[in-house]
C-alpha cells in the first residue's frame, strides 16, 4: 500500500460563528472563515483514507505526527517538503511503516554534503534534536535526546538539471533501488489530482448549510462521494480497457461527467430494496463506461507561479538558466488566452512559442 499525505486550505461561508468554530484566514485587508484539511490518500485505489480538519494557526506537520499511530502498517507514506524533518521517520519506524519525504537541499549539513558528493544515495545516522524531539515529547513519547536515527538519502536529478533529495526509511538498496525511490515519489502527484477533483468537479467550496455541524457534514460528504466515485470507476477499469484496446490513444473515464451521473442515481441506490439496488447499480456502472476521454499527459515545461495582486496578475516563469518576469493586466491576459485557444493544436498539446496562461 502506498499513501500520500498532503493538506489544502478551504474557505467557508462568511459567517462569524463559522469562523469562531473553524478559524479565520486573515491578511491586511480582511479575514475570511476557512479551514485546512489534511488528507491521507491511497494512491493506488484513489481513496481518501483519512481527512482531518484544523485551523490556519497550526501547521500540517503538527497534525500528521499523531496520525501515524492510527495509519495502516506495512505501507509506504509519501510527504512533500512541508513535512521535512526527522520526527516522522522516527514515528513510522516505531509503528511499523515506512516513509519517503522530500527535503530542501539546504536543510542540514548532512544534506548539503550529500548533494555536493554526487552520490546516488547514502546511509546516514542523525541525532534526534530540536523541534522534532519537542513535538514527540508533546505526544507523550519519551525518546532520548540525541537518539540516533539510521536513514537513507536519495538523489533525484530532474530533466531541468535540478537536484532534489529524498529522505526514506527504506534501507534495503537491493529491493528499493535509488531510481525506484524516485519513481515512488512521483506517484505523489495523485493526491494533488484528487484535491483538484474535490475542489473543481465536486465543488468542495459550495456548502448547503451555515452552521458548524452542517458545514462539517458537507465537507465529509464530499470526501465520501469522492470515494464512492473512485470505487465505481475502479470497478469499470477492465471494461474500459476492453472497450478501448483497439484505439490509438489510451483513455480514461471522465470524472466530471460521471460525478453528475452518480449524484443523479444516489437517492434510488440508497432507498430501493436489495434486489432493485443490484440491478440499478449494474445499469449505472455500465453507463459510466460510455463517457471516456483521451488520457493526455502534459509535457514537462517551466512551471508558472501566478500571484493575483489588486487588478493585475504577476506571472513569474523561473527556469534553471533563465528568469523572466511579465506583468500583464487582466484584460490583456483574457485577450491573450482567447488568441491562444484558437491556435492550440489538437489532443491537448501546446505549442512551444509561448506558454499558455490559465486562470
């Protein structure tokens, strides 16, 4: 089993009592009721195993620590750079699981020396100190100060020439080659796609209630519906492959369209008797295979970091050898987007003349 742990923020209805219950996101202009959701996501089955709500005033790593005890054993958990540290590897070792964590390349002298060495991987022993030790003791654990941790650093070279470092408790070099560690970490993008589906297709931000229990119910039900949809799509995976095996491109079932179909069928699925429920479920599953879309992997390209400020949008494109900064007004961007959409090549492939700006 392979899981990814990641968090996301979510704004809530603008009611003061909701902000008092869930917390506020505040800046120099306004404060908005919001919460953060820490997701433990099954990457192979596309299932949300666990969702934890917490306020903006506490970091995600603070809530990830106590969760390790309750997660399935004999599994691999993947974390991004926001969870860098030595406390999580200590907890995963203690509770019978393994982890892969992406580290900043300048996190510690051991990491800096490893990057300079050019080695593909290295076994290190680090002492348990500082914030990790304090957080573990707050959980009721009593690890010794400077407790030695045996870990493994893995070097990953990106296509752009950049170097990334992964920290893992998978010590067997023969069974888990350093290239395989990088491939496992690449699966982490599944949780990002899952969060995108929750917010865009299932509209997590649209709540039907303005009370604390009602808002929590809407959030939990959206996560539950996502799991129901994933189970239905996985059930039809073999049927989809048989239907598209003679086609040129690989296909997948459209999550956006099938979400509407499943929502339409939910009342009858849960209110009818067992015999009719089985019949209706089979009809629904067969209908899902009718809605396919080509699987179009996007080519690697420079990542755009977009920031909205006042009426302008600042677009920064950073590459390994270039730094470009373009400031475009909103009207200019809309005109640019329209001109690009008329000339986009088919099958989702974008040209190389200029990047496509998305809102």
